[in-house]
C-alpha cells in the first residue's frame, strides 16, 4: 500500500484517501497552443521505471494538492513537497541521489 505524508496538513494518508493527478513538473498546454505542443503534452510522457514525480490531492483530508517523489518499481516514497514548487527541493534530490546513485535527475 502506498502511504504519503501531506506536506500541507502533516497527515500520513494511504492511497485510498488520496487522488492521483499525474506527472508533476509538466509545462501544460491548452487553448492557443500549437497542435504539436498540445500533442506533446497529452501523449508524450516519460513514464519511467524508477524515480517519478507525481501530483497528488489529499481528497479525504485537507483537499490540497501536493507533489511526491516515489519509485514506480518498489513504491518507495522519497518525500512530498508543496504543489507550488517549481522543481523538487534540493534536499529531496540529494536524498534520491544517495539511495539511487545512477539516477540522472528529474528533468
């Protein structure tokens, strides 16, 4: 079972209390974008096996969105952080790099 700590309210919640929101740190394209930009946003995702950054909502708690770093192969959670963050915090990236020396970074 996947358990994430909401950085907004501090509650550790299992996945039944949360709502997944897809990949984090994407540049979103909508009205006014070119067909190629929108196609890339909708259909061209990394989908890595290993470290992945995702958006989550504490649906049955505070209701706020946050971001999480986890391993898609083992479900190991490296940490969570506020949704307004432009990129993963440096301490979280260092923690991931320490546990996964071959990790190439989030971009």
